[in-house]
C-alpha cells in the first residue's frame, strides 16, 4: 500500500455551497426539531432496517437493525449524497434499568454536508453482545471498537485484532463499564496487585507493532529519506 | 655522628603560612553530606502532580538549590524516584522495574495523595498507594502538593539521608519481592492498607 499521489483536503460544507453559513443554534428544543435528512435517506435505502428515529437537542438518532449496521455505514460513507467521511466515536450505553437493552452508538460526521448523525443499535437481552465491525469502512474504528470491547465486552464481528486496549491483556476481572461490575473490581487489592505485577508490559507488543519498517511505504517522502539515512526517532 | 630523633607521630604540625588546607571529619558525615546535596531525581510523573513538580524544578522555586537540578530520565543514573501522580495497575510493573533498575543508594518520594494512597481514585484501575509496589521514604501530602510542600518533603529526605550510618548495611540492601506473589509486603497488609478511608464506602454504594 502506498500513499495517494495527491491529497485534496475536504473543505467543510463543500458539497452544499448554496447552504447558508453555519451559525450557533439558539433555543434548541429537547425533543423534536429538524431531523437530519440522512435519516429519511437511510429509511428509503434500507427498508425495514430503521427501527425508529428521534431528534434530541437538535441531533438525530437513528435506531437501526444491528445486523445491517455495516451495510448502512458503508452506504453512508460511499454514497455521494451522504459522504459521511468521519467516524468520531464508537461507544456503548448500558442502562441501570435491567429491562432496557444495551445500545451500541456510532457517531458519524459528514464534513462535505456539515451533518452529524448518531446511529444506534440495540442488543436484545439474552443474545450474545455482537455487532458487525465498521473497521472495513473506517480504519479509525480499530481502537474505538477495541475500547468498546474492553470496557463493555461487546464483540465486533469482522474486527481484525479485537483485544483489550485500556486494561492489560491478561486482565480477567471483567469489563469495567458494565453495570454489574463493582467499582473496586472483583478481586481483593492484593490479588489485583499480584496479577498486575505478574503481567509483562512488553509481552504482547511484537517488533512488527513497534517498528516503523512496515509503515515505511506509507510515510511521507522526506521522512523516508531521513529514515533511509539512518536517522532514528522516538528513542 | 648521631642518630636523628624519631619524629613524634602523635603531634601534627601545621604551618598557616604554607596554605595547606585539610579537614578532619567523620566518613559518615562526609558521605551523607555529599549524597544529600546531590540527589538526582528520576521524575515519574503521571498526572497533575508532575505539573507541580515541573514548577518546583523551574526557576521560581529552583530545585537546583538542593543539588537536584539534574533530572535523571534514566533510572540507572538516578538517586531518588519522585512518583508524581496516580499509578494505574497497568503501570505497576513499569514502576517496579524502574525502581529495580535504579542503583543503590536510592530513595523514593511519593508525591501527592494519589501516589501515596490512591487518593480519590478508589476504583478498579488505580494502585492504592505505591508503597504496595516499592518502598517509599517520604510521603508528600496534597492534591497536588504546592512546590513548597514538595521541597519540604525533599528537605525531610535530606535529613533522613544525613542520619544514615555506613555501618548499617541493612539500609542499602535490595528488598527482594516474594517469588510466588511478587509482592514486597504480605497480601493481608496490602488489603488493610487499601481499605477505603472515611465514608468512601457509602459514596460508592449510594443505593441508587
């Protein structure tokens, strides 16, 4: 893989030049308001996939069928009328009410159209916590999904390297942001410390992960020249 | 022909005009005096305490007055580890390894509430006091401590260094952790040390 020959930055609002300049919204209602036009477009493009749509504080939440998340996100990313080119976050919500299902949330932003869309998928009770990974569309989803897996235990099907990112690899007390996780952890302090000290902080990181050699083709030319001359960085 | 009288070795003569300078002292005092006034700190800054530590090292408070202006970012040339900030469990083996890499004689200052006791982070991720990982000489309270507070801790450490006796070999022995658990102190002691302070039990179990 090599870097693209020329890189054209996306100017915000470039796809809708006739639209008025953005202003800070005033008196935004809690419920209701103008929905993001992408919500209706998803419903038209994927019949039966949209569970419901709501507008809260001026932002549009679209609840979708979790099995079709990847198709929808890919379409939102690729379609010239949507162009959601930035995934700002992947996270999850667990409610204190045990009856309420867990939600996985994707925050999508379209720079060319100046749109923000929040996709949500509900994970029904009693079923495995698994949703499709959007890693094949946004490479930036890699660490976001790993964090979501680490903290909530939600598996992202199709993620190439789904492992813990905040807690260490050998951590097996559970997933800390779940409601049934005690704040101080499950083990005694001495046991937690024993396990933490037994962990080798360098065990999981291979040289491939730490070296720049693999990324050599992707880095800018001047950096390539400097590295080829033997310059060392980061030491 | 006659024999020279043997010089009297019990008497030392000193001629002020010769400008010879010399000093008589105890070895303990000399070594401790030089050690205490040239402590090279290894800053282990993980949080806001490190900002105060930087302020301490900067020109206004001027750590150089204590012979500490040379920050040793390599543990192998360091004398005193200043742990400034909270230490999560994931960082515990790193801190322990840095401590083990420091050569004797070495000391440790635990700066701030989080490093000393876990502070407000009584949760699953944070070590409840670095004294459960490495031996600590001076605890500096505060959240974060002001530079004056840290300097007071440093002066206490200097006092401690100046009172050491070279004959006491026990002082400079490396403490080996227990091979099975990897802990310095018994697990019961760690659990007792990590007991929540005050009413924090009720804060975390609010009944909601």
